[in-house]
């Protein structure tokens, strides 16, 4: 069994409130084992032998049925999570705030440029793998760059987490 971390979009934001015990039950209903949640923002840790892409589809389908709205799932292995944190910390520089956006795939270079053009005032955006790294001296509310703007440009779902959350998950569940 491999350890996976799912980052779910649209959990406990925008009026979509989901209790973590209910979220765990929904995920267990997908056949996942050793299911845990980490803070109430849609981070689910579990074990499974299935491939990540298959698990994403299964979780998305189950949550859509249970909650009545679409929830995108972005699954990373424990090792991938450790690598994501290492990349973010290596590229962070003096940025006070750092966020990791989880996506299904790397957007085309033209879309990456459009997204990066939304940054201002010392912000930087970097795409690598299936993640977008956003470094900012301010925060979400003070920027033109956002998950919603990124989704409009790329026509693909994404969900962001503060590097602090991602680091804590990697420390607890990472494998290197």
C-alpha cells in the first residue's frame, strides 16, 4: 500500500461546508484505507494500491454524488510532497508568503506567461511539474493572481495551499 495525499478543491470555501468526519467517511467509501484529514481545508491522507489518476476520478465522483457539487482532487505521493516542499523552499528567496497550487497537468507555456503577468509588487510565479509556486510579499487578498484567475487562464482546476500546510504534511507523511 502506498501513502497518498489528496488536495481537494472546494472544501470549506465559498459556502461549501464539509465536516471532516463526513469527508473521511466519503473517502473510506471509495475503498481508501487509513484515511485521515489534516486541517479543515480538504487535505486527505490515505493508503491505496490504486494509481493516482484512478483515485482522483473515484474521489471526485464520490464527492460529487455525496455533496452535490464538483470537487477536484489532486493526489500526490508522500515522496512527491517532500520534493514539492524542497522546490518551494529552494526558490522562495525573501518572499514572506509562499503558496503551492496543485493542478492536473502543467499548463502550456503561453498560459504560464499569462498567469505570471498577473503578478505585481515583488510577486513571482513558477510552474514545475504539476504545481504552480507563488511567492509573494503580501497575501492572497492583495494580489491580482489567484486560483480563480489561474483557472480562467488555463481552463483547468487548481487548488492552493500555504507552504506551511504543505510542509507540515510533508514532515508528517513524507518519505525522504
